[in-house]
């Protein structure tokens, strides 16, 4: 049994914020896809199926982040998903796509970097239960 210090609390907050971000993006894509695409810099789409499917997957990963952290205290799915997002978004010729592509890649990279840093610091500050006061 361990006792966590402030970095572990910040890690929990970070996971919560990443979950909320994914739920928000998912809701935009599922419930108001036309507006979301226009705001993000795309002129439109022939079908709303794929934007809505993307929104549904945002819900799935948000749930996965939450469940994994609650059950195991780990952020493996978050790290894998954000790493994949960063590579995909920044390699897909972002200067040819909508403004939101490179912006999202950078934002996901910041979330990933922040979570890895906080995870590292939280692990360093975890103290054994036997040393608690």
C-alpha cells in the first residue's frame, strides 16, 4: 500500500481533463458534426457518418482512459492513443488540411507530454505506507 503526494493528485486531475476533452470533442462530432467540421476548417463532407464515427471513438477512448485509471492506476491507453494521434495528425500533411489538424496534433502532444511528466513525478513521490505518519 502506498500513500500518494501532490503529483499523484495532479495526475488524477490530468487524466480527468483528458477524459473531459475527449468527451467534448466526441460530443461535438456526434451531435453537431456539420458545425464542428466547418469550425475546424473543412468546407463540408458528403456524409456525416465518418465524423460521427470519429466522435463515437472519442467516447470509447474517454471511457477507456477513465476505466483503466480507476481500475489499474495506469495511463497506458492514454499514452498509446495520444502518441498515435500526434504522429497521425502531424504526419498527414497538416499544412494542406484544415487549421485544426496541426493544432490538434500539438494539443495532443502537450497532453501526452504533460501526462508523462506528471506520471514520472507521481511515481517518484509515492512513499511506502509503512513510512506514513
